[in-house]
């Protein structure tokens, strides 16, 4: 059995405790919002149970996502893995697909803005470089 000092120093255990605390806090906040909207009360035990179930389900999701990526011979989880995870919930799958499309459109818009911005600065530079000194003949005038 480990002494208490060593157990507290374990970074993975500390990380897990922090995640559990964050999940518990957020579940508490959500329960409070629902309680105010629906005029009901949640006991501390109920909030703790919801938090524990949520955390365990997130662990299962994380393992599934890792396995989906590994099955596809990838080391990175991508959108297709998340969609595959959500396949049993049509509303969740629809929501994820909608958000994915929004992200793609936002990324395209940002790329276009960057292109326009860099294109105008490049365009100014190239037009300045193309200015010929007065009296110099251009290649076109030699062809005429």
C-alpha cells in the first residue's frame, strides 16, 4: 500500500481528481439551472450520482474514440470518429454534423480573408516593383 504522500503526488490521479471536480461543478450548475426553470430541487446525492455517471460515460467515450482512430490506423481522433461515436443518437449526430459544417464554413471564410489580406499587400508590392523609371522602354514597346 502506498503512503498518502506518494498517492497525492501521482500526476495521473491528480489530473483525474481535477476532471471529476470539474464535471461535478458543471453538473451542479446545470442542475441548478434546471431546478430554477422547472421549480424542482436536486439533492446533493442526486448531483453526485449524475456527476459520477457522466464521468464514467466520458471515460467510455474517450476509450471508444481512441479505438476508432486506432482501427483506422491513425493516432489522432478526428471528426469521423466523433460522428461514429454519436451514431446511436440521431439528434446528437445531426447536431455534430451541423456544427462540423459551420466550422468548415468558418475556416473557409478565414482562409479567404487571409488570402485577400495577403493578396492586397502582395499586389501593392508587385505593382510598385513593376513601376518603370521615366523614359525607360518596356518590352512591349520594343515589340511594336
